[in-house]
C-alpha cells in the first residue's frame, strides 16, 4: 500500500467517528456550513501585541499584524496563522485578499498536499505567509484526522529537539539588562545587532551571564572587513554562530566572509524558498527555516532534508507569532541544530496552548496535528 492510500485509509477511519459539530477558536459550538466531506476555510485579522518594543537594525515596532486561519472538515478543525513582520512585504490586506480567493472545497481528498500547494501557487506568486497559514491549518487538520502529531508522522524523535534561544533586541542598557533577567530560563540568548553599539550590547549581556549567545545582524554589517572583525570578536565571547551578517544582495562578500570566519554564517533574509537552499550552500554554512517564508511545513520539511544532504547546518526560527505557528515549526525541531522558537513568548495576547520550554529545551506537545489547543477551550 502506498503512502497516500495509507494516509487516506487512516483518514477515513478517523473521519467516520468525527462529530458534525466543531468548536471555534472562541469555544463556541458551530455547525459546519460547507458541503459534507469538503474543506471550509475561514480567517480573521488579529493584531499581536508585543511585550517589549522590537528593535532591529532597520526598524522598530510594538505590534505585528497577523491573520488567524481555520480549516474545517466534518467536525474537525485545523488551525493556522499568517504573521507579517514588515520585511516580508505582506499585510493584513494582502493576506485576506489572497485567502478570499482560496477555495478548498474543490479538493475532496484533504491529503492532496502537493496539489493544494500547486493550486495556491497558481492563484498568485509570493504571498508566502498567506500560503503558510493554509498549510499550517491543513497539517493540523490532517494530523488530527490521523490522530498523530507531525513529528511522529515524519518519524522524528522529540527528545532530539534542541534548546531554543531567547531573543534580546537592540535597546537601551537598562532594558537589555531586564531582558537578560527574563531570559534566565533559557540556555541560549539570541542578540539582535546591526547598529553602532553592537559590542556594548554584548558587553552588557556578558556582565550578567556567560551563557552561549548567537547573533542576528539582520543585514546590518555592510562592510565585509568589519563583519569579519566582529565574527572574531564574538568568537572570543562564547558565540555559536552569526545570522545574516551582511545584506542579502552581497552574496560574493558573504562567501568571502564565510571562508574566513571562525563562526558559522547562517542565511535568513537571503533564504526564502526551497530552491534557495542550493544557492545558500555556496555562501553560507547553514539556513534559518521560517514557516512564514517557506509557505509552511510542507516545504520547510523538504528544506531541512535537502540542507542536511548538502552538509549544511539547519536552524528553525519564527516571527513574532502565537503558539499556533511556533508549535507547528517545533514539529521539525528534532531535525535541526539550532532553534529560535520564542515568538510566542514575545507577545502578550497569545490565543493557543502549545509548545513548552523546560530547562531551556523545546518540549513538543504529544497532541495530534500541530499540537495546539485554543486557550478558550481550556478555560
């Protein structure tokens, strides 16, 4: 029996016992209005409120626009989301416009993931976060139909998930000290850089803790010589790697830096979709996979497998997101070297219960699908 038939047969068994009543993200029972046996997509904007101002080399913000998504099928609900930090080039308007064009009711078989992704690509190019929201909800739905979390479906060992870093943005000295205190439960600190006070920021952190750090320059180092000097300086201060040190357009300069740097160089803004893995292999030591760039779990998993085959390091990251998308990303955490899955910890209005951090290490929920439950259903 091939994999698709196995998944379909498993699905039919689970769906046979499913109730025709589902619960919305607000805990209210809602009757299915779509055709029986057909998927129904719904969505709503939701603004994420940050606990602290999020300061990067290029901009600062206190909120992140977000769209919450549901896919319902015969009483089973899958949850997804699109988070849209400014550099992605998407907005609530663009995401909702794209999603309003998505008609999943044409797919009688929800396990046709490849076909559904091809269909979304045919609607419009780009729109990566919008496509990711559908993909995440679809994976949640399918995992619930099969009664298994995706890490099990992929045959991964959850105990191999690494520690997650906790992000400290560019800020004033007293705020940085406060954030270091907040990061005390975590084994790795991620430091945002790219301005003139980079060394001062690290010195403040080092005055309070000797825990390993990793650095994300967010394309903030324009000069390759300066970037190399910073890599040597950071290597002496227990830094694990440097993420996107130079502008993504400066591929030759990044390759030059990689050849000389004592620290691994990891691609972020340069790296978006699956074809970029091979392009990154020529200038970077590793890649940072984010669901909002990869159009979701389907391509993210392929990225991790290909990068491993090319001998690259792999990191899984996130945007500022609810526990919905962060927990979805955690499903591939057993495949990676490093993780930066703290986006849900940076917001004050999470809607879901999902990923946990114990002694700094990622704990993936043993729940079917992506592993989340709306908080409204727990209250």
